[in-house]
C-alpha cells in the first residue's frame, strides 16, 4: 500500500460509539451540561411537508419557509426547520468556543477566527479565509452530541429517500460566512475511488444563522443549476448517486438572522458539515481541506 501525497498523518477513525447509540428521530437525547436534543419534526401540530421516496420536491418547497422532510431527488434531501432553537444555540456556542484561535492554542485545535484589538481599542473579528472562516477536526474532538444529531438527521432523510446510504461521521468541517459571502463551484471529491464510481456515502450539512442560496448541478460545464434556500435550522444531505454534485454557496443573505440567534453568535452563516472519511487529514494544509488515501500499488507507476 502506498500513500498519495507526502507525510502520512494520523488516520481519522469513526466515532462509531456515538453513531451506534444515536436514537430515533424525535426522541429526546439527554446529555450532561447542555440542553436535550429535540428535533423540530417531533411535534404533532406542524405544517408538515414531505415527498414520497420516489417523488420530487416542488419549487415552493425548495424556496424555504417550510417544515419537514423534502426529497429533492435520489440522494438529495432537505430537512426543513429541523434543528430546534436550543440545539442551534448550543451548536453555535460550541463552534465559536472551539473556533477561537486563542483558546484553540491551549487545547491543541486550530480555530477559524481571531479576536484582535485595533489601535483604537476596538475588537476586530478576523476570519482565517477572508470572508469565510474554516475549522477541520475529527468528530471525536467535538461533544458526542454532534455525531448523534448527524445520525438522527441521516435516519430522517432515509425515511423519504431509500437510496440514501449509511455513514458514520468521523470528520467535521466548520465554516462561517460573513453576510454577502459566497463560495466557488466545487465537488467534495477528495477520494479517488469516489470520483471513479460517481457515488458515495452522504455529506450532512447543518445551517445556522443567516440564510443562504445553495446551488447545485451535475456538471461543471452546465449553464443551468438548481437553487435551494437554506435557513437557520435546515439540514441539507447529499449522497448516493448525488454525492458528486457540483455545488456552491451562491450568496449568504444579509438581514436574515433569526431573532433567537442574535445574542448567541456573530452576524453570519454557520455551517457544520459531517463526513465519513477513510483517509488522512493533512494539518499542514490548514485551513485548506486536504485528505490523502491509501491506494493499491498496481505497478503502473
């Protein structure tokens, strides 16, 4: 076996214990030192929007403002208004606590922002990638509830899409976008085998704070794309045959911060993304996301 790239780094291992103990959607998970996880679709009086396992969501459902599980197509599901207020606040609190580079230096993690004082004595919030801040770490570095929430959301998606594969999250990406920020068209295609087969285990993505327009298409050269509005509390999941979609954050929309989040996070969009990665995170490339994989030596050079 050979390793693609240079120095071999510590392998990311699944936080399988947290994943295997995750309870069914709608069940309260009690943990010490933080409020219980209560997903919003567990109520009985919600205006519930759902599509059959082989159905297609309509334009109104993709525009936002609904509650429920929406199958967009095979391998793409949106869980609308799915994370409750206390869960969103707790996730934001943990991410901003871990994301502070000053506190990260003490715990051995690398954060996504710095707080600096200007000459005038005012505090300055500086992200490590300009209009966007990024932090990457093993799922096991976060409270177990992160993985539990991810698996609950995946189970909910599988209720409306039987093509959605399983996964056990072992890598978390935290992205924080300023208002009006965007991100280029790209594929999450780090695994060469994933590229070859064109499908794979899902990516689970939480949105908290400002809303965004999320675009996706099947090919870079396609002139047309689909757009999904993602609001605070929404979860976007893509996997299976849709795992290799080309996608982009087209715009983070100013003035869309829910009132219940205003005192709990900076003005912007917090995005928590979960993956199962069978490879080696390269910390020397931070804040870029670089993973190397063991590949078979076929003798072809």
